[in-house]
């Protein structure tokens, strides 16, 4: 009827009448009571949800009358109120007295001290003491929250059905270590904290600092693997929610400072060659060595075993002593290359674009690829970046590298510094357009990565607009396309750990790994526990995550040895996972390595790294001024 009435009351004179009609319409819609039936049609149980705005007392009265009618109708049709698992404070007053009495007797017998669900379904557990603020208050009574990040976070999780399908795939849901931090539970916690923020903001008390800490604790318990999105029927990705929560805390100035995370972020963000060299010396050389020494001490004192045998369940951050033990309870890897990949090849100058080719195989008009090595493959595990270049050198293509040290921006974004991550992305894209203009004589059709998080971040770079018609591809898929294969691998059996951010997108990862190595690889599941900076920011969470991975590693290695394997290796395609997997060496007696590094060893020989560096430095590198 609205359009017809608007025609009758057309014109500025009647504008207030039309606005009044619209206001009535909005109030009616806002106060309309809907009864939602959940999943139990025809099975004798009753499970209804009636959303209400608790600031609308007329709507509350209508909803209460609807509840009573639904309960009477269910009983009249021969159904039961108590058959469904979710009996809460609304249903309590409609349960038969004899059933409540039977339950009270049973509860007194099996739980005389009232430890489980204290007061649940007992006298005094009805609606008289309940307080539930309405979520409509966020939009209508709290302008501060309406315009803040917390409103958007609340909106992103409001559709959660609490079905629990996210629990089996969540890395931080470890039943024998910590049951509290599945995505479903974190949605509940975030909703409760939102209500606390809302209440305290409206009452002008100021938001409690304890609530910010709890908010940060929920956000910390996430590896940002995004695996919870796949089974979720309403498409909630708690990885994205966690990033938004971390951003909110940073913007509010309430994000807890972590020295380990700050140091790791400084190392990943640095672009100056001297800074990279210094931080690599302090953190990777001396730092890893000190951590391994502390691990041996903790192991000798029996402190490390106590944590890894049965990880303590945590709510919030443990004390400093416990965190220190968590940090050293598994050793960091050793035997890393002494220098970064760029330093070995003398291509650290950010003013030049390195083009690496084997002059014996690749002419200047040979196929060219653009390789983005990322932080982990270039600064930390430089053997990964070198192995990637060596294999491209071997197959006769021209490998174009970005000028200077770069980061893709993912670590900063995932850690909650979205602004800094966005700046890095913008700067990189501008730089890559300059590279493309400088090298317009090269027909670059493939952008190569050797890291899954880099792959996920670079998918938003729109490389097809930088190098027209190009594709983004993992090094392992590219080498498989080129027909590279390691034949004659003997005496070793492989497990493959597929990273949370798998870079292998176009084929099944096991198919790619087995095809390259010429040998079947067994899948080894669960998160390694490293998860970027998680292991240094919240080592207590990593200990819990590693508990399940250690069991997987032991079981997988035992199965392969039972089949006659003399040596077992676990391979991966993520630098952070390589660091994480190396820490299980003493537990499962398994060496960890990168797929492309293992491939280079078998195809190019044990001395592949020194051979490649020598050949590249002997006339295999062209430096183009940017």
C-alpha cells in the first residue's frame, strides 16, 4: 500500500505524513514476532527460537505468550518439551514437576557438590535472574559501537548456528589439551564480550581492561588457517574474524605487547640489507642457538617433558615462567645457511632487477618467470629460495627476481596490523608495475612462489594486470609441468605435511609431491603448531597444537618403518611449517625438509647449493637498472 499512499500524499507539504507512515512501517517490522522451528519437525521434540528486542516490552509480552502457546501445542500433540538437548531457562517453567523432581534427585546423587552446570534446571534457574541485552541496542542506542569495528565483528558472527561442524578441523581445538577454543566456542565468547562492551559503554563505566585481555585471548587462539569456513553452513570464517579482532585491539591501543612477535615482525618487515643481516645474526644464529641450549637445560630438568606429555589447558595467558618453558620445550632447527640467498648471489641492491639464467641453456629470448621468494624462503630458510632458483636454472628458464628484500604483507595483516599490510601491498604493486615496464621486452607469463601464505596474499595483487596474461603458480606445480622428476630414490620413505595455506592449488598436493619424487608420499595431517609468529607470541597455544601433531608424526613414521623404510623424511611446502616440523626431530626421529630442496638434492646432486651459487655468480646473473 505504501506506493499508493505516497502518490496520494505527494509533495513537500505532505512529506511529514509519508515519513510518519514509513516510521510506523519500521516499528511494525522491528516488533514483529517470528517463531523459528529448528530441525525437529515431526519427531516429538520442540525446539523453537523467538528473536526479540529486549528494549521493546510489548514485543517481549507477545513473545512470552507465543512461547506458552507453542509449549501447550507441543504437549497437546503428544510431544515432549524435555526431549531436545537444549533445555534452557525459557523451557524450564513448562517442564512437568515430576520430571524436574526426578532430575533433582539424580543430580544430588551423582553431583552432590554441584560442580557440573551449577543450578541448571533446579529451583531458581528460571528467567527471574536472567539478563540478556538486545543486539538491536548496538544499532539504535550505542552510536559509538555502531560506528566501530566491534559492530562489524558482531555482524560477521551473528549467523552462527552453533552446530559444531568447525570443531574437527580447528587446529586450536585439542580435546586432550584444551576444549575451549573451537570456532563455535570463540563465536560464543566474542558475542558475550560484545554484550559486555555494550553494557559498559551504555552505563558509562568504561570498558574493563580485563575484557580487552579476554578479547585478545580469543583472537590469539587462531592459526588463521581458514579451514573452519569450509564445513560452516553459514560461511563464517573465524580466521577473518580473528584478524578483525586483532585489528580492533591494536586500534584501541589494547593489544598485548609480545617481544617475540615484535622481533619476528621486525625481521620479516626489514628491507635494508644491513638490517636483514644484523637481525638474521641476532635472531636466527644466536637466538636459535640460545633456544636450543635452553631446551637442553629444560629437558635435563624435566620441565619440557611435563608440558609436552600433557599440555596444560589454559584460559588466558599463563605466567612468564610457564611461557618461557613453553617456548623452549621443543628445539629450534639448526644447520641453516649462514647467509641469506640474496647475499650469497650479491643481488641485494634494491635499485637493480636480477635476471638469473644458465647461459648454456637459456638464451635472452627464453621463457621468463617472475619469482617472488618471500621472507621465509629468502631470509630464514634461504636454501628454499636457492633450490627454487637452481631448479629454474636447471630447466633453462630465465628467473626474474624482485629488486631487494620484500615481504608480501601477509604476516602484518594476520597479526592485526592491517594498515601496514595494506601499505606493503600497495608499495609492492607499484614496484612490480615498474619492473614490468622496465622488462617489457620479456614475455613473463608465470609468477612463481614457494610459500603458501605468499600465494594467498599475492592472489590479491592482480598480477594479470602487471604482467598481462600471466598466472600465479607454485614452484612444485611448475616443475611437474616441465617434466622434472627424481628417479632412483632409494632407502627413504616420505610423509608430506600439507600447510594450512597450501600453495599447491591446481592439483592434489600428494599427486604433485609423488610425481616429482617418483615415490609415493604418505599424508601427515594436523597443524605443525608454528603458524607464522604464533609459536613466539603464544607458545602455550603452540604446545597444545603440537600435542596432536606429535602423535601424527610418531604414528606416520612408525607405519612407514613397519613397511621396511630405513629412513623417513617429512616434506612440506611452507617455510614456517619447515621450522615447525624440524622441532619434532627428536620425538619421531624424522628429518624435515622442503620438497624443492629434496628434489634439487636428487636431481642436481648433494652439492647442488654450492654448485648453483658458483655457476650463477660466474656469468649467470644479469642486473638491470630499475
